[in-house]
C-alpha cells in the first residue's frame, strides 16, 4: 500500500494514548444510538479518543481520512471503494464515471447502499477530518449517506451535529469535561464554529424531500427549539423569492434551461413571475411557451431539478456572488 493510501485508509498508530474513560463512555453511548460526531479544536485529542475506543471495542471498523482531494466527488468515491472490506461473492462496488457527472447524488445512493451492505454488523465507520472537504457537493454526498442509514438513526445523527456548535477553548487539562459536554450538547461560553445547526441544515438541504420532512418532524418532536433553529437555516426552492433581482439574474445564467423548465412545473405563480421578470423578454416568452407545451412531469423529477437549482444558489452564496435573503449566513 502506498504511503498516501496508508495515511488515508489506515487508522493512525495510537502511541502513548492517555486513557479517558469518561470520553470513551460518551462515544460508546453515542454509537449505541447509531452515530457519533466528535468536534473539538486541533490538538484536543479527538483522533486519540476514537483510536482508544476502537482498541478497547476490538470490533470491525473502517477508517477513512478526508482531505481536500475529496472535494472532487469522483476521487472521494474511488478511495471510499478502496476502503470497503473485501467480500467474496459480492459484486464490485459501482464506479463513478463520466456518465454520472450530471447525476452525482443518484450515483451516491447506489454506491452507499452497496457499500453499507459490505460492512459486517457492528462495524464502526470513522470519517476523520470531515472539515477538510467542507464544500456544497461534499455535504450533499454526506446527506445521501445519512439518508441510507436506518430511519431510527437519522434524527439522532442530525441532532448531534446540530448541538455540537464547538467547544470551550479553555484548559486542556479539562478535556474530559469539555468533550463530555459536547456529546451532551451542554457546553457554554465562547465557542469555535464547528458543527451546529448550520451544519445540520446544510446536510438536510441535500436530502430528498421525502426524507427531509419526516426527519424534521422527528427532530422537532424531540427538541422543538432545535428543530426551529435548523428549519430557519434550510433553504428550499420557494425561498428563491428572497433573492434580489441581481442575484436571481446571476443564478439564471448558471442554470441549464432544461432544468429550469422542469423545476418551474412545480413553482408557485409568484416565483414564476419573479423568474420571468429577471429574464429577457424573448427568453421569458420562450420559457412560458415551453411550460404550456410541456406535458405532465413526475413529482420526483421536479423536486430533483429544484434541488439542483437550490444547490447552485448555495454555491453562488458561498462564493459571495449572491445573497440568499434572510436564509443561511449573515452578510456584512
């Protein structure tokens, strides 16, 4: 195995690990519920804590270290396939080729279903250094992974992400207390921007509407205030009404006309009017004619097209090109 693959797919060697029984107990409780999100500044011992847990649990695990290269979705799927345990009698995992360039999330669903089927019962999948690939496409891919987990696990995963806004930057000697508070979502004081409701909303934005609604209902049922905070940060197609005219014009320049046509089939009349207003008269007339001539379209196709346009809007917002009205991050 090359040095790069060794660093990416093998757990680091845990030498001289300081035993932290309370942290291990917290990880164990989280994993019994299905998933665990560990957030803390660099040097706080996150990796060593997970290594210590794996050493003590002595169960099967897969370690995958995320780096900037994983922002290239094709590269991510290539190395994830290499991380999967070998399984006799099972078909090879799907390979991401040019034919999937326009439908990466559909491919992700196929891939993760096959990948998770390869894992033995009780396998711990560790995604290390998730922050290294903090891009919209990568978060959307993680959302697909989330959607392939059992439904009883999904709300717990998202709630843990939402409650982990960061940790107190004080006193390395108090690491056990700090990390325990993070698992419980109870820390206070000044925080680093890690996780939080924004991260949870980013992931939920990548889910199919059929998965998003029951997930949000479950979260709100468990914690109404947390559900409201996440909901305020979720940007959907109808929220394009909040984008100003300049931003809408920029967005329309980036959206393929065939995707816009399908997405418009399910749009409110007020949003249609806003989109027509920000097109040239000729383009608007052509789109109106196409909408009238277009026959019935499957709801799933409309929702998929709307998701792609929303994803493009979020990319432009992250680049500072447009502002998404009152949603998402604040602009100053």
